[in-house]
């Protein structure tokens, strides 16, 4: 998971010189979609707590090894604090999606798909005559991110979203990317501003109040779910 956020951060840092991301908008009027199959295993098991270019990495190979140890130790401590607070990100994201999609007039059927060892869209959706389309919301990473040494840690999430026709699973009806607290705003990607109520100054501050720590991620996942729902309006 540490590697997942590092990769996501590196990808976003290169966004300014890359081609703009091009998603596929949803045409609800012509799609005839009323019932959605909602893919499961949407959220990684562990959160991250990553600081970009932290101090240890500035001192060559030894510094990089020290830096990796610092990052890993911080992440484990944050995960332990979240577990102690009863944080359940999968249930949180799925329940928010079901609620918001129902408010938009959709019926939602959760899918019991296999686990995703990689944080990618499902390779196959099967054939379910009860649904009109499959909604696949997969988080590449989520947790807390600092843009550099001395900068506050804020909630972060990186999600890919896709809607696939149930009649023809080779047909994508909608696709986009959602980034909560991006390091660099990428054209074509939905960028969400982090809630200023959940900024933590350092590791000690992150671990001081596990309930507030979990609340910051709850809020981030809510905003990701809301943004995903808006794509289907």
C-alpha cells in the first residue's frame, strides 16, 4: 500500500507535462440504466500516511532506507489507530454510494465479486440479468498525505470510476478519475479540495485523536462517493 500511494503521487507530479486525462461522460437519457450492480472490494485494506520528499530521502541510499522506514512506521501507526477507532472504509464507501445513487433514482445491487489483489477495474463482470449496468469504483489508495517536510498531513484518496453495460460488458458507458487532495491538479480529472478541518501537523498530531483521524477519511470517502454519483446524473 505504501508503494501504491508513492506510485499515485509520482503519477500526479508528472501530470503537468503529460497529455490531459480524457474520461467518458455518461448520457443518462439514452443509456436506459435503472438498476446498478455495484462492484465490491473497492477499498484497499490499509490506509497510507505518506510524506513527499521527506528529510531522510535527501541523504542518498542510506537516507532513502531511513526514509522508507519512517514512512512504513508512520503508516503502521496510523492503520493501528484507525483500527482502534473502528474505521471500516469499505462499508463507509459502499453505503454512501448506495444512499446517494438511490437519491438519484437508481436501484443498487451490491456484487460479491472476487478480491482485487491489484487496485484495478474488474477484469470481468459476469452476466446478471437483474442489472442494467455495473458500477466499478476502485480506490487506488487512500489515507493521509503531506506535500513535504513541515507541511500538514491531509486526507487523500485516488479513485477510478467506470460504468459498464450489463448487456455488452465490452461497452463502457462512463469512465473517469477522482482525486481528493491532488498534489497537482490534472486536466480532465475530477479534483476535490481537502476539508481544512482535517489537517494534522505531524505524526504525533495524526495519532493524538483516532476518532478525528477516522472522521477525516470518512469525509474524504463521502466526497469521492458523491463525486462518483454526480457522474451518473
